[in-house]
C-alpha cells in the first residue's frame, strides 16, 4: 500500500532553474496539500486543493505554482528556483467524510529535500 | 491569527522516564480541532490524535495521554515509561477553516525534538 508518494526524494538545483515535484496518492482522497518544512519554523502551507481541477494559495505561495489535473496527483512547480526555496517539501492528502466534512487527519509523503545553490 | 507555540525545542530523557510535551495555542474560532503528529527519523509525519474543541476529556492510548485545557489554551502530550522508539520530533497543530468548502488547514507549531536515551 503506497499511500502518498513524492518524487523526487532529493534534488539539487541552481538558482533560476525550474523543476516540478510530483505527489501521487492512491487513497482516493479529495484534499491535497503541499507544505514546506524549515528548521525552527514547523510546517507551512504552500498551496492546497479541495478536489480535482481546484487549487488555492496557502500561507507561503510566492514562487510556487500547482496543478491538480487528476484527483490522485498534485504537482508543485518552481519556475525560477531561489536559495530561499531550499527546504524539505511534504505533500499530504486527506479524505472527505461521508457527511462531506473533513477529518483533519493528514496522510503525509516521505518528503522531498530540495537544495537551491 | 492562529498560532501554535511549542516552547520546548529539544527534550532529552532517560528511557522509562515520563515526559510531557507542551503545546499552547491561540485562536478566535469557537470550533476548532487540535492535533499531534509524530515525525520519526525516517521523516514521514504520522497522525497521533485529533481533539475537538468541545471535548475536554483527557485521552489515553497505551503509554500516550493528552491533556486538553481550554481555560489555558493548552493541549499537552505525555509519554509514560518512554522508549527509544519514541525518539522523534513531535508537532502540535491547530485547525482553521480556509475555504467555503469547510475545508480546514493545519497551523503547525515549530515542533519539539524528543530524544530518549537508552
């Protein structure tokens, strides 16, 4: 049972390069999220999606774009990487309850460590 | 604005000792949820518990227990008879609504790194 899978796990970029992080979940969850984790700052929400074809900005969206063309995939793009984007990125998904609500339980991927030189 | 404070950055205890991780939160919402997540050395975050703001009963699950006190806006986590496998970073989190769908996002604290010394 794969759960939430992130690729790649590690990546080193030069300033100005672009890349895409892929998140795939096989649990048929409606909600998906991208967080970044930095030392001493906990996890901060970058973008999120409440369903296929929808995306919205979170707490720290600048410099990132996302797409959710398929329910199971949530892509995070960096168009022009900057050293400030060096971080560990976590994707998470969450199910909608039978009553249409939200359980609050997030299922996380293993993280993707990105270094921008 | 929502805020979660975990004042203890790092804690080290000897195996079999009890340890309490503190969490203090700020919110203007009357309905909210509080969470604890565990991040072991492997890096993946694992859900431990969710507590509704209307339910102040303490909860116990094996060696883990949680103390929710609305009067002090605290949601503390205690591990009894700690084990080496408990070594991890623990995050407290608070929910807040972010869309008309009623979806909520989690505001995380900065985490407490717990080290259990054999």
